[in-house]
C-alpha cells in the first residue's frame, strides 16, 4: 500500500510505501477508503518521513519513503 501526502501549505509531496500484506492480494478487491486507514499509523509514517529528510515546505521532486508495517 502506498499513500501520497502533502503539507497543506507545502509544495513537496511524499509517497509513503508500506510493506505488502502477509496474505496474498485479492484481485478485483475494492480499494481502501480513507476512513479505513488508521490515522495514527499515517501520523507515525509522516514523522518517519520527516526524520528521514523529507522537507514538506521545500521545493523539489516527490520523495518516496519506505516504512515498516508500524509506520516507523
């Protein structure tokens, strides 16, 4: 699963990539809705992206940050 994030006032995006699920993917499965995604997990992943060097208020290319299943 990957989630694209951008600061409300920023210009630079980050794509947060999570590892694949342990179960095999289901083809033609519906996509997750925003309310199905744990906001605490996304918040930890954004914190990890900032710690890894993502500067959301700077200009530049989109960065891809790979995080673990806990968002770290």
